């Protein structure tokens, strides 16, 4: 069985590799970010201290291009891991855009294998293999892996950290836990939102696995990413001094968003903290009251809330779902900067559904929290991962689908498990005729979803000629 799975995964990865590397080889326009990262990598390959865009600013502003002020700063805003990986690729394949792109391609393809590993670790091999197939045709990662963008690298290290954490708590393994912390550190050194991996792990442990806080290796794993960031912060301090938090635009923006969030939603955070503390105290002081009286009522309320949330999501996204099921509809994409500036807060949810109907099954996975209680922890983990990443970028406000790449793998695992759960439910029909009819309908729906997804890929991904989508 394991050998068969390995053969399937290798064949899938090989096919995806040749398709995507062929798409990049076509003549196409480059986004400015691709020029920036390629140039930074070339500069630090000659002088590691020359990690800035001052030369680009001087050259391109003279040609009339409007560039942000941070391009004039003596140190680039993102940590340098992605540029260093491109430098490594330059050393292997030569200093070309084609070599730089291979970093994005490499990590984009590894996300297919990671979907298998995460699905298998949380559920079973079937879920993992099907999740890997869904990832192989998923448009967001397909587009991003054909660009010299850091999003597939960030997504890989973020999801790898979460996968290693999930593995480590199945049967506590300190080595996996430490590796999870290192992976989160690598995500953070790619781009600051990599810290979301630490936040997700901390929240999940706080809500459902508080025994972890008694493990020294778990506490240490949470601190590893911050320790790994110290050399970069020290480099910033040497350049900017005490003004590093205002001079580095990325750090400044993140602190500004946190400040805005606390100002606007501080009451919600306090209320949530009070409720959580009260529940913990009640459970500790009066386990009988909690177990016999409070818990059953909470379960009823929880089910009502989940059903209401599911229908609320379907209602909010009703227009996007109709578009997703329309074979000829293609979501807007192009080169116009700020083209999604005025989109509603649920932009990412609706856009993901329009890019692939398989995401509708991801949202439908909410109901599995009720109908498949055996795996409630696994579903909760996947929804927490997806919700935190999506919420962060919704609050960030600059809507671009590539930013939510790290949410794609958990959502595809949810989609895979939801579809297989439905198939298993059909398999329990007593009537053989009803079973065959149900299977036939399910296969037609899946085939249609795959056809729609591939049509989006052929129009948006294969030509490799869009920037904003």
C-alpha cells in the first residue's frame, strides 16, 4: 500500500513539475516583485551586506516608475531567507530568472507532498492522497509557484511547522516538536506572517491541549522562531538604531495593524478571555457541574452555532458559489494595481470558491464537526489554521490571493475529507441501487468541479501572465 502511494505521489509531482516549468518557459511579463527578489539575490551573492533596493530605486525612478519610499532604505523590508534560497539556486543553475523561479516551483510542488502528509497524519492515506491530487490542480498555488514570489516558500514552512506539530501530539514526540519550532522560524525568516504558525499552535494548545504547557520542549519550540529572528533584528538595529520599528516599513505596518485591532476590538478580546478563564475555573472547581450540567448544554449550543455558521457562510457567498458552479465564469485577474481595493471582507472566501469549486466542500466541512465527532479535534485544528490565516489577511486588507497560500493546504485537506466522508455515507445505503445512483451523482459533481478548476488553470495559470488574482 505504501509503495503504491509513493508511486502515485511521485508520478503526480513529476507531471506537475513538467507542466509548470513549461509554463514559465513561455514568453511572459514579469511582475515587479520578481525583479526585486531576483536582483536582491544577485546582489547578496556578491556582497551579503548589500541587501537593499537602493540601486533599483535609482534606476527605475529615473525611468519614471513610481516606487514606494521604502525602496530607498539601506535594508530591504523582508527577512533575507527567500533571497538566499534564490542565491543558492543561482549557484546550481546559473544567474537567470529561470533559476530564481525554481525556488518557488520547488516549494510549490512540495506543498503537494505536504498535503498528503497532513491528510494522512490527521485522518488516513485516502484523505492524504486525494488532498495531494486536489493540490496538484489548485489554482492559487499553481499561479504562485510559477512566479518568483515568496508565497510558496512561506506557505511550505508554515504548513510544515503545523504538520510537525500535529504529528508530535498524536504521540508526543519532542523531536517533531522542536522541528516544528524550527520550521516556524524558517517561515518567519521568509516573511513576518510566518509567525502565524506559532500563534496557531499556541491557540490550539490553549484551547484543547493544555497539557502541552507542562512540556519543556513545547515551550522551547514556541521560543525558537523568535531566537532565529534575532540576527535579522540585530542587523536592522545596526542600520536603524532605536528607530528600527518605524524605519522598517513591514514591522511598522504589522505593529500598526495590531494597534488598530486592539483599539477596535479590545472589548471582544477581553470578553473572550473572561469566558475562557471562567470555563477553566468551573471545570477545575466543579467537574461534576461541568460534566453533567454545563457540557451537554454547551454541546447543544455548539451544534446550533455550527449549523447557523454554515448557512451564514453559504448565504454570504451565494453569488460566489453560483459563479463557482458556472463553467464559463472566470474570476477577474490582471495587472491593475489595487484592483481589489474595494472588495468586501469575505473576498478571500468568495474568490477561493470561484477559483475552484472544491473549496465549497472545505466550507461544508463545518458540518463534520457535528456528524463526525470522532475527528472533531482534527477538524477543529484545520479550521483554526485556516481561520487565523484568513483573518490575518482580511484585517491586513490588501487583497491578493497569493497571500493566503498557507491556508490552501488545510482547506484542501478539509475538502478531501468532506468528499470522502460523503462517499462513505453513500456506501452505507442498504439499497444497492441507491448506492450506485448516489455514487454516480457524486462522481459527476467531482468531475464537474475538476473540470471547472482545470478550466481556471488553463486560462489563468498556464499562460503565466497575470499579477493580481
